[in-house]
C-alpha cells in the first residue's frame, strides 16, 4: 500500500508543480483554458501559487502527514470547484483535465488517510 501512496503522491506533486509553473509563466494553453471558463488572466499567479503550495504540502506529507492531508483536501476542493465551473460554463472540450486532477487529488487524500 505504501508503494501506491508514494506513486500517487509523486504523480500529484509533479502534475501540480507543472501546472503551477505554467500558471506563473502564463502559458498560452493555460490562458486558453482559463478564459474558456471565464477565469481572468490576472488570477493565474494566485492559482499557480495555490497549486505550488499544494505540491509542496503533498511532498512534506511524506514526513508530516497532517500537512499532506490538508494539502490533498485543499486540492480536492480546488478541483471540485474547477470541475463544477466547467460544467456551469458548459466547457467540455478540456473537461478531462480537471477531472483527472480531481481523481488524482482524491486518490492522494485517500492514501494519505489510510497509509
């Protein structure tokens, strides 16, 4: 079970770190996706900070579980809201992204709690 915990958390850390950097850099694909659901470009640095902080929290969670649990729970909330926003705005061409991140976040949280 620890192997699953480690693999899922490393994947979640890497995915959110990449997203964080892309948000800070204002990558064209990030802007395109955020604009599609009505999120202004001015929010990208904040969203990058949130995802980066969560990635760090998950990494620290290997050694201090309460912070990892908080980071994973925060990511679940973040991606529930992102998924809901996609549904609300009827933007489904890139719907797999937030759903994949949500699933990864739920798995990370569950494994943080049970391992």
